[in-house]
C-alpha cells in the first residue's frame, strides 16, 4: 500500500466561509505543518485567497502542497450552474498551478483533485444520517444535479484536475441508493469518487464494504472517526449536521467507532495507491484544539500501518 496522508481546513472548523469565527488561513497552514502533514486541501471557496503568488509562497515556506480544491454548494438548483462553473474555473485555475505533492506508486490520477459535494437544503440537513426520513430528489431534479456535476467536471478536466464526487451527510448524495445512482449516471471518464469513511458510517454504511464495492471508482479518500456516544445522542434529536459536529460527533481518528486496521487491510487488498485526507469537522470556536487533534490522528494512523 502506497499512500500519503494529508489534512483539510475543516479540522479547524472551516466549512462555512461566512462564519465569523474562522481562524486565519495562515494559522491553518502553520498548524498543518507543525502536525507533520506535508499537504492539505484548499478548503471551501473563498477561504484561502485566490491569488496564486500569495498562496504558493505561503505553502512553499511551510513545506506544504495542495492536494485538492472543493466545491461545497447547492448542486441541485439549475439557477446555480453559472456560480458553480465560475467557482470551478477559479479553484481549478489556482490549484492546478500550486505546489503539488509527489505522486504515489499506483496512484490512478495525479493531484490536484476537485471534491464536489452537494449542500444547502434544510430538509436534508435535518435528516442527515436518517435514510428513512430523508426526502429524495425527483427524477427531473436529479437529472438537473447530474447536469451541474457534469458541467463542473468539464471545467476541472480542462484544467487537468480530476473531479471526484463526495457523498456528504446532509446533502442529496448521502445514502447508499444515492451513491449507486450517481455512480451509474456519472461514468468514470467524467468523474471519480471521494469516499469518506465518516460520512459513510454516519449514513448507515460499512466504510470497508463501500470502498471495496467502488474500488474501481475511488480515486481519493477522506478519513474521519465518530464518537459513538455523541452519535447515538444526536441521532435522537432534530439537529443539523454541523451542529452535531460542533457537539463533537467527529473525533480524532483512533478514538471512535471506525475500524482503521480493517480499512488498512482493505486498502492493501485492493492495492489503493494515492492520497488520504484526515478530516474532523468542528465548531471553529474550538479550533484551539485542532493542532492536538490532527496530530493525534496522524500519530494513530502511523501506529496502525499508514
């Protein structure tokens, strides 16, 4: 198994760029480097500057590289396409020219990637993790979402960036039936998958089984862990996904319910080569604990063979 472990700004609570409590992006870079990571994701659109010289120098001075950019937005509404395409153009124009990590043997596509996630629907946010009560899109709305994803993917490909669809709790691509449907409707020559162990488990799936089932489409992986006690409590409440994160449902890797030795064995079995990004969504007002947590996650993964 040849993998490189990276991290992401969400470990510092950076998910909503309008949140007034976000830490400075340079602090995130400082602490990612201090925790022993050589690379990280760019974070949501609008968090880090889109100025190439500024970000490139900040990365080089810390020995960091950017492995992926992110589209985290409403993929369903047809009227949002122009915004989605503009975001994809600006993000891909930047990440494709930033310092990149060294390739890994067996890596299917070179970095950078563009993770594409649906978000922005109250009816799904409050149903995160509850497949039985989460509404599904109509066929027409689903087709519109697929069209938006294909438009984003076309922009990414034009910049040499591999688009990967990321099933996300609280979005319209979350549960097993939706993952199967998006894989069928967006073929591998258009986009791959970024499967996230935490989001899979949160949505009622076995991460080992799902990654194995979609090994031929999984170009990039996210690692998270889940505090079972907090999870069981929030599943009994009417709560938004990121409010559950603020309450600590995501924890450092190795302290939660997900079996990482089993995931290591799976990745060896399927000969996964590439990048794995550690994430731990949290309230940015608790970002003072981020450095300790991302280091604990990295240390644990090293202890079990990553």
